[in-house]
C-alpha cells in the first residue's frame, strides 16, 4: 500500500512539473533573467530554508532552523512591487539536566515594502 501511494505521489509531482513549464519556449534566457530579477513584473511565492547545525559557544546538540516565506506581487502595470517576508524559526537547545533537546518554535518579524520601478519596460540583460 505504501509503495503504491509513493508511486502515485511521484507521478503526481512529475505531472505538475511537466505542466508547470512556461508555454513560450522561444526565449528561455529572457524568462530565466526575469525569474532571477527581484523587481520582475511577476507574482512569486518563495520558500527558503536556512539550517545551522552548529552554533558558536553553544552545546554540541544546539541547532537553528529558519524558514522564510516570501511573497511578491506587482501592481499598477508593474510600476509598484509589494514584497512581504515572514520567518518561521526553530531553535533547538539541549537541556543539560535531562539530556533532551528542547525546541522553541515561532513566527519572527514580518516585513513588507513597496518599491517603485522607474524603468517603464524591464528587459532581460
């Protein structure tokens, strides 16, 4: 049963990956440049994970894991770009008396800003 579920999951991921490609394959370099441009005129949702397995001046079992969720949305035909970022942090510190690692989880400071694009038409370099 588990093998069948895993196979269906992998096939679903392949299906999503195949149809997630851009329909216009004429300019792959231009779309790659826009994907890496933080001021590009496209809506984006990014997830980044920062894992620190060893902390300075802390016990050996201490770790830090922070996941950032970032959302970008253009407005006014690409002239305004709103970006919102939210970190979710986990800090694992060992309890020296019990030997267990206690994890503290929480939402960090959410920040948002709006930028104005002075260039009328962004072109790929």
